[in-house]
C-alpha cells in the first residue's frame, strides 16, 4: 500500500509541507476548516475538519492508518501542534508527546514550565476573564511595573498581543486579548527589552540541530508587528551560543523530544530570555522559504522524515557541534547565502488597485512576492501579523545586499486606495498627537520641534495651492528639507515618496497645499495619492 501523510492546514504556510511530502513519494491528505483555503487543490485528498478538533482529527488519522497507509501526521506554521501530537499518540507515530505539545501551545503552561526549570523568561500572571477582578486586585495593580505585555494564551501571529504602558491601557488590552483566546485566558508579563531572534530546530534521536537563526524586525508599539526577518543573524558568536543554550533548556523544560521546535527569544541586558517555544516549524516564511534559500536545505522535508520515523538526511551535513552538550547533543546548520523577508502594509481604507507587483518581482535577487490583499479588500494599519498586505523574499551573497534588494522591492509596490473613505479620512486628517506613542504612527515622524514648526508653516499657507500638473518636488515645505532621507514603514524615503508621486501622478488637479502635505506626511505615498483624487 502506498504510504501517506496527514497535513494539518491548507494555507500558504503549509504549501512547502504538501510539496515536500509529494517529493518524498507520499500520498497527501490535508484537513482544514476552510474548504476554500489556497492549497486545498494541491492535496491528493481534502477533508474539511476544524484544526482545533483534535478528537475528529485523531479519528480521521486512525481511519487513514487502517485504510490508506498513513505513516505520519504533520503541521507547520499553525497553532495546532497539540492536535498533531494527539493524533500521533493515538496512531503510535513518532512525535512530541501530547503533554509536551500542550505545554508548547498554551503560553501559561509554557511559562510555568520555564519557571519550574529556571529557564530565563518574563515574570507573568495568568488571567482568566471570569476571574479578572480577583487576580488583578488593587494590591496587585499598585505593584505592577510598566511596561507590561498582554497576550492570549492560545493564539499566534501576535493577535491580541500588545504592550501596556500604564494602568489606563491594561483593561482594554486584556479585553482585546480575551477576544482572541479560545479559552478567554491571557497572560500579563513583564516587557523584555532587547533584540529579538527566531530559531528553528529539529529534535531527533537525542540531538538538537539548529536549522535557522534570524533577526526579527519588530515595529509599531504598543503592538508587535514583525516587518520581516533576516538571516544569517547579526550578533556576536558569544551571544549566539548563549541564545541556543537557553533555547535548548527551554525545549527540555517543555518535554519536547521528537520533531520540530521554534523559538522567539531576546537578548536582554541580563542575558537571553525566552519569549515562546512552539512544537512546530516556524511560519512567517522562515522554515519554508528563507532558510532553504539561505542554507540549501529543504527543512520541511527533513522534518517530515523525522515524523515518518526515518533518519533525516541533514544529519550527514551538519556543520559543527557545540562543545557543551547539555541538555542535548547540539548541532547547527549554517547559512551559505543571505536572505531577507520584508512585509508591506497599508493605511486604513479599501484597495482600489495595486501597482508595480510585476516590476518588484523582476528585481534581481527577489525570489518570491506574496500579496495578501487585492482590489476591493478592506485594509487597516496592522495590529497583528495577519493584517499585513504582503511579503517579499530576497537572496544575495551578503546581508546588506539582501536587505537593499528587499527594501527596493517593497518600495516599488503601491496600494492605491479608493477615494472618499471615512476610515482613510480619519487616519489622514483626524486629530493626531505627536507624543511618539500614538498608534497608528505617522509615515514620517520627524523630531517634535521641527514637527511643530512644520504645522505652523502649513497653517500659514492654508490657502496655498500646488498648481495643476506641477511637480510637487518644487513645493516641498522648507522645514522638511533636512528630513528628506527619513524612511516610512514601506521603506521609502521622503524624497523617494515625493518623486514617486510625480511619476505616478504627473497629471493632477490643483492640490490644496496644507491638505496634500498633511496627507503625505501621515500616509506616505498612499496618503499623497488619496489626497490627489
């Protein structure tokens, strides 16, 4: 009987798993609650099952084991490694134990495991919605030191996750986190300050092999939006070893033993501190795209071999072994090329059209472009990682080259918004503080004193007009001239935005000077094009 595999999830993040399984000669069964998920058609067989319904998935897996030669259950880039582990235990397949996978899926259980094993992690409180006032008593509230961070215990992609800078922000943040939690439970933890890294690894036969190590690029407080990652990482070898050893201790504390593990970890002023460890390969394009491009190794295929109980081929090619082997014998697979993943985002509104996707894809070194929105879609400034508008991946010989290519590609792509949208009007022209903590931020946040002078200049020219079809570069406010190299969230400098507008919109009506420059400063090229409609 032909061997088969059951893969949880039919989204873009699961495409490498479906393709890798087929490359290994496996028949591919896929389950997902959404029968319209993008990769449904790539499976040999599809069954609409909710990924959180572990009992239904286990029953389906047992029937496939009996009737279709099922040899493994697998996922990557989903929340549901516990559902995989549960089905594997029922079927007797190699995997992390169900208990260990639960530890790695629930942030409160995870933090407690870390605490018990003295793995460096933030101090935390588990807060259930029904016992909110009891847990956050006046005595507890008065002793909280800000900033804190609120997270749902059982979600990914930074949904419902935000920094809390004062007690005024605390209860609204918890309410939002409860909405994103299947169990209406959140954790409140101290904020970890320092550069953040993503680490992918495979556990096999008592060994831990580091298969990806990247810098994460996080922006837009009080939310934590990953605007991309870059590998190889930029840190000292001493810090690299310290981060890996802390990751290994965290893995051991959770009980993970056979399969993939993924960490978000920071290097704080007191040393490494674990944010999260998941019992799966990473999402966010790292395990399926950037690491394979960087290393030459199909990581997903190697993880599937482990799930099948076979020896992964990468064991013969691991680059070096760390001198100290506790708590595992630790190896690392290193990068050969540099790889950068970057996102593009939008101000609020409704997409009219997307410009220059094809041109961005033709830039030498761009490997992939993944649009996530299209004409007619509603967009907003992201509060989580699932609200970004698209991602590009670039490859080059050096970090600097890969980052430059990614920046150029993102800068080419432009989302034009439909006119006369109340959400866009509010973003561009509504009251907005300049305290540096306002969310969403301005596209170009120049120093406060200069910003006040700019506002004065615009007020003084409230009736001024940029004439029909004139280049706006000739009308740049003088107070902006020292800041022309400032970059916005989509990697365009101010002068690049000005020139991009002139290129995209050479024929325009008379432009109200104050309104136009207000829109450009708050919304970048999107704001400028919106104001010119």
